[in-house]
C-alpha cells in the first residue's frame, strides 16, 4: 500500500510548515515503498548507460567500488536502500523515463567529469531510468520525466530540477547547504 501526498514537492520550499511536513511524509513513505521493491531480481544492463554505470562493479575493483571516499559511486535505485546513506552521504538522484533519454546521459556524463569534486562533497549518484520497476525513490519523488534532485545528508530533498545541470551548478547548490558549510569550516577552520 502506497500513500500519496496531493501537494507538489516544490511547495516544500514555499513555507516554513511545508518543509517539516514533506520531511515527515518522505520518512514515512520510504519504508513502505522499499517493501514493494525488495523482491526484484538483479537487473541486467540494457543500454550503454547502464553498462557504463556498472563498469565500476565488475572485475577486481570491488574494493574501490565500496569506498565512496575515493570513487564517485553510481548506484541503480532498484538495488539500493537510500536509508543506508542518511547522515553519511549526499545523494544526487538522476531519473528518466528511459535509459536512452539524452538528458539522462548528459547528466551522468556531467557528474563523471567532476567525480573527484563530488567525492570531496561526500556525494553518491543514484540513477533510475526504469519507471516500470517503481523503485522506492521514484515512488517518493514522483518525477514526471527527466529529473535531477539532491538529497542532503539529513534525508531532505534540497533541490530538484527537470533539466540537466552542470557539475559546477550541482556543486554550487551543495556548497550552499548548511551541513556542507559546517563541514568546510571543520576541515579548514582558519580559511573560509
């Protein structure tokens, strides 16, 4: 059973009361949505994008894949539990209706080009181009077509956009988060 909220998610930024409401709804819906996706089979790569994203998991590089401190992870939304990353990583979500969507491929490429910068910002990428599988993230975020979203370490959706963003734009958004500003002060206390 999946509950739906009849308010648009962008309304979360409109008022002070909507933000806590959306956070609560997100935290309540996520466990429900995860129950619907636990019995899925391991997907096979269907396109060049899927294969490129899964290159990280093949071969002898399994240790490098499991270390998000040195490699930007690209994870399939159908195979991941987002709750594992709360308070540990920022999540950049890239969704599309099909893996062949040009915006989807451009967004993933923009993230790969700046992967070291995103690793420095404790980010991982979760992608979903298979709406029929109804991943937990897709059920919560409900994209209409292509979408890029950023979920901060606290589990709140801080930004979402229905267009491709450059790596530089995404980093600028992340750098404005209060948690990121605090991290920068802790890592470099003398210089801002």
